[in-house]
């Protein structure tokens, strides 16, 4: 673990995984949540192919909580990514973002397009670009799991959420839909991820003013570096049709749908995930 000081004096932490196979160039990784980056692990072994620089967003993990909690808002986190790039002394960097981290990544790409070599968005959130994912699309996606033994309880909870009748138990009951296999490894991963959540940071992340979809879309239409968008076939959080729409916002994007994968595709099929992402990052 290493530290750097961001633009406002807040000390932020990042974790380095791997010695950097291939050309050895680092990949800066932004976690979702926002939450600590530990849940990413080494992204299924991607660290054997590239050196991973995994940022703990301010207020999470080993990074300090800022005096001004509003600085945890998504659009303001862009400045932390730029401070990390400068700290690493990189003219340009490859950027990988998972889930809500994609909202930070695309706003960074919009603001600093010349600083991004390649951009990989893994099961991305679509809030920053204003794509709507309706209940019917999520329902169609979760029904792909109808032969799983846990499906009836999870689907009932899903329907309660769509109907606006969710309880805390409802949200827990639908967790299996996020994983391609709801096995012991997935259950342990989910339990550890929940412990890393910081409610006040998560609330600040999406506060009013965090997103300007029209401006971001306009900027992304001019963003020419290569972009990979990877969707999980059975992920209701980022269903493939929504990720395909996201890909259409870029002039130079590739969409990959990983078969039988959920929201954490490196857990569901590490070999396929690493092969896809490493091939994209190393192509020149």
C-alpha cells in the first residue's frame, strides 16, 4: 500500500498488485461503490499481465476521510484521479473502472481525454451518461436464473423492489443475482464487500450536481482512444442492452458480453475475464 496527497491535502491510499507482465505499464483501477478497492482482489489474475494501481476513494479503505464530505461527490472525485496520475508521473494512463467507478472514469475521460490511453469499463454504472434501465429489462435479465434453487425467493424480493415495496430483507435476498454462481466464494465476497461500505460517502457520491449526462455524452462523442465495455450476461445491475447503449456513445468502443457472468465477472470466469481485458489493454 502506498499514499499520495490529493489537491486539497487529503491523503489517499492505493494498492499495487503485480510486477507488470507484458509491457509493464500500470493500469489505474477505480472501484465501484464507492467503496474500498480490496474487493477487486487482483481482478482474477490480471495482475500477472499488468501492474494494477487500485485506488481507495477518499473516505474509504485506507484513504483519509476529507473534512469536506461533499468532496466525495462523483464529479469531484475526478480531481483525485488526476492527482494520482501526476503522482505516478504518467503522461497518459490506461484506466479500468468497475460499476460506479465508471461514472468517475467517464467524467475523467471527458475532462482529460489526452491523459487516457485505453479505457476499460467493467459492468459499468450508467448514471453519468443518463441511460435508463427499466424494471422490464432487469426482470428479463434475472429470469435467466430461473432454474437456480434460490430463484423463487430472490425473484419475489426483486418484484417487491420494482413495486416500491422493498425492505432491507428484499435487498439482501436479491444479492445472488449479482453473481454468476451463488456459491461459498460468492457469499464470502458479498459479506466482505458489505463491511467496506461507508454510508455517508456513498450518499455524497450521488448528491445533487454529481452528474451532467448531456455534457458527458457530448464529450464522450469526441473521445477517440479505444474503449472496452464488458457486460455480464446475467447481470441485472448492468444488463447487456444497457451496456451496448453505453458503448454507442463512443466513436471507438468494443462491447464484450461475458457468458454466464454477473456483476463481478472476474469471479465467475477468471480466465475468460483476464484474457479479454489483457488482450484489450495490450493491443496497439
